[in-house]
């Protein structure tokens, strides 16, 4: 048997027909006797063979048939176009991979450009003309020259403290970049200390509170303190002020501890209000979408407390003047004393007052229960209580000097009176 060989090029078509496959392999052929050339008109025995040629059989042995039979029908025809080459699986996979990689690159480029465009339109990205750099020393102003303080801040946590000196000290303690659109300065006309500060990073409620700016007030400061913030917390502790404390946050929390002032106003659109050990002539606290925690608060005059969508927790409170409390969440109070007329209303939760003393009291609830536990005597009140869908444990009527009025639409009314040993004063 002949050996398979590779033939890269063919001299002519006859070479291919002699056993070359379309992939260049030479297949074994049985040896044939030489054929004598016979031409027409030649007088020989071969003339009959030319006139009536017989096909030559290419007989193979069984062993030779193991070799693939050449596909002669696919052999190129002289002067014809060569057959088109087909790509194998390898090149096709390489082409597909290249297309996929190019698509990923284009998608990433488009996403990157979109990200840049969104960042340019993001209002949280603050672009300021000046960049604040923490000074080597604090900003210090003589308390005698400062009448009022107005401080506006975005994305900055403010901390107000009461100091023992006579100066107003303004200290930046944060390592965050803080910019300003107006330098900290005194107004020559009314001695107002003003500043507008902005941080380049939004403050997150998930982060632990850490002050960025500390404002230390002198011990004799009696001006107005107005602090406003957006996405900022305001913390004030150990401050004795003779005038107004007005804190307002668009998106942030407000904390007060050991603060005394003639007028305290607290407002947060979307944050928590907390006040502990507070003394004020008038007190206002409001939050639209947050809870409220008030403890050890003493108000000599009027008080206005409200929550839009949050829980209200009141403990050890003294209200000397007219008081209005309103909420859309649970209102829980313990050890409360209402000297002046009081009104408490709730829309869709319970009202629960324990160990509570009150004079004239009006309570209304839309969808919730009303529970009152008071040490005051039943004989001191004229009661008018009702509920549309629930039970009422208190008996109406009486000839007391104070009036207790309770109206509930969908809930129970439960009032428990005591021995009356305490007095409202």
C-alpha cells in the first residue's frame, strides 16, 4: 500500500485526477500497465481500442478502501473560478468574540457618558466659587459687637454650645471640604454675624452624628440665634440665651439639651426633633415627617407641638399657658401637667396619657383609642365624652370647675380618675 503524502500545489489538472483530494492528499493507486498510444488511422490492433474504448477499472483491495475516496466531482474545472473557501469554527468564534468585546466597549462608553451627564445635572453636586480651608485659628468675635447670629448651612452638621468667655467663637472641626458663598462676617448696620456654609458631600442619616461646625456663645449673649439647614443636623447644648432660638431643617434632625431661652422654635420637614431639659417662655416644635421626643420641658407660656407623620413621646412636661398638641401618629405622654387650657388631637392613632394633670382639656381622635389616667378627682370636672364605634368608660355630667371633653369616632374611651390629692397650679 502506498503512503499518504501532502501535495500543496498541483502542476495541472491531471495531477489532481490521479489521486489528489480537494485538501491536497494523495491517495494510493494500483499500478497500471503502460498504455500504448493509439492514433486514428494507425493500422494496428490498437485501432479497435481507440474506436471502442473500454473503461479501465480501478480495483482496490479491502485494505486500500480504508482510505477516503477522493471527491473527483469537486475537482476544479479548467479556466473556472476557484471555489470559495469556508471559514472553520475557530475563525468564526474569533469573529463572534471580537463583535461581543466591541459591543461591551461601546456600551461602557455610552454608560460613562450618561453618568457624566447625570452628574452634571445632579443638584446634590455643589459647585461653589470659593473653597473653604480650615484656618490655623478660630474665628473669634467680641460678644459686645455681636447682636444676632444667622447661620445657614447645607450638608453641614452644626453644634452650638454655651461657653464661659465673652467672645463668639466659630470653629470648623470637620475634615470634610466646606465651601461658602459669603464669608463669615459682621454686618456694620445691625451687628449680625452671618455665614452661609455648604459641604460638597451630602450628609446621610445612616452616618453617626459628628459635628462639622461648633459655634460657642458667650455667657452673656442675649441676641437671636437663627440656624437653618438643608440635609443638616443641628445640635445645641448647655446654652442660656436671653432672646430667640430659631432652628429649622429642611431634611435633618434637631437636638436640644439644657437650653434656656425666652422663645424656642424648632421645625424639621423630614427629621426627628429631640429636646431634653428645656426652659422657655414660649415653645414651638413641628415636624412633618418625623418623630418627636420631648422630656423635662418647662414652658411658662403658650406651646404648640405637632407632628405630621410620626410618633410623639412626651415625658415630664410642664405647660403653664395655652397648649395645643396635634399628631397623625401615636401620642404617648407620662407625668404631664397642663395648667392652662389644652387641646390634643390625633387622626389615625391612639392617645395615651398617664399620670397626667390637667385643667380644661379637649381631646379628639379620628381612628384610635383614648386612654387617660389622672390623679385628679372626678368631682373637679364636668365631663362630656362620646364615641361612635367603641365603648366609653367615663360617665358624663358633673359640676366640676374644669371641663373635660372627649370625642372619638372609631375607638374606645377610657378615663381613670384618682383621689384628687394634687392641684393644678
